[in-house]
């Protein structure tokens, strides 16, 4: 697997930024046609006792999907993140998440995301969240493209 | 305004639990027919620099909507949280959030939520998120009712 994208392009985001000392520090890497993220919650990331907080799940999904949109854009345009960010950035336009099963706080969450559709301004990303091989949540995120610095 | 619900019924949830030392500690109170939450993010809760992280917005929305479903249930059944939790609990079945405008990291986020529909097992909650009087996000959450301890 490739080096995690967040270790190549370091940002300040709470969810995924290597430069944010307080953040969740998720890591996303290509695994074939999907972007993969394995993430271990802290014991305090609970909602109901013993289970991961839905807001934390939404947070990890949000960042991982935005990186998926960005990574796919880079693949298609031949841009390497080693050279820095591309000329566009992606922001979350909307997020829909269906919680299928509670996710135990022990053990890794595994996220697999891929671009479902690319429009002129919007990229739709689908994401599935697993724990111990069981699908526990599915999500769809609309990423809106903006010029960097706009 | 009433005493915040989370100061009456203390839980361990990362988003809203008074008993979680690491959490966001949101506070929700009735304001007429709406449940109101005013919450100040920390400087590190950023996504893109200067703006609140979408995952943190989703987190605050998630908890505040679940408390709205619970509070409405208590109103309708005449249950006082002073006596402890009611016989049912609510978990997030799905969350849809539309981000309309970026929310500056400085200043409070204000959330106003209300129950839109109550079914046998599901309660649909609508929530609007404001900053400086401007509507920045709208959300709909499906809360699923379960027996406490189930």
C-alpha cells in the first residue's frame, strides 16, 4: 500500500491533519480502486457505553471521503501530492450516513471509500464502515470543488 | 430557560456527557417548542483554516438531535429527567446534513432542533445551525427508539 496521503500533504484539519496536535489523525491510502482508512478510536470516543459515538464515526467518514475526492482528482489529472496541493480543494456539501449496527469501541474501524460520480462542481463519494469484517455504517458525501484559496 | 438537560441526566457520551472529561460537553435546553444549544468550538476544531470542521458540526448536531428526541418523549409522557432516564433510549439511525456556508471558528454555533415526526419506533428530528444569525447548516436525523439496556 502507498504512503498515507495525510503524511504527504500535511494539513491542520481536526479530523485528518498531521499538523493538528489535538486531532483524530486519520490516515487514508489507496487499496486498488478504493481509498482505505483503518482507525482506532480512543476509549473516550464513546456514545452509549461500549460503542463508538456516532459523531466520531461521521467525523472519520467526512474526512476520509474528502480525501477520496481529492485523491481521485489527483489520479485523473496526474497530479502528485508530493508537489503540494492541487489547484482545487474539496469541501463537504452534504453528508448522509446510515448507522446499521453499533460499532464496539475496541478494535479498529475500517473505512472503504470510492468516487461514485464526478460532476463539473461536485464529486459524490460512497463509503462503507466495517468493524471485525461486519458492515456497520454506509455513507454518501457530496464534495464540492472550489479553487484553492477561494 | 430551563437547566440544560445534560446537567440533569449525566452520561458518558463524547458529544454531550458531563461524565466524559475529554468530550465536547454540549448543553441543550428547551426554548419554547425548540431545543436550543449554544456551543463554542475550540480553536483546534478546524477543518480548513479559520472554519469549523464538518465532522465536529455533525457531532454537535448528532447529540443535540438525540436529546431533542429524548426531551420530546419526556414532555409527551410526563417523565422528568430528575427521576433518571426514561424507559426508552434513542440511538442515531441516520443523519443527513447539508452544509450551506462555512462556519467561522470564532464565536458560538447556535443549534435549534425540533421533532418533525414521531413514529412507533422512529422519531425524525430537524435541526438548523446558525452562526452570527446566519443559517449555515440544516440537518435531519432519524432517532431509533430502543428499550433501555437492550
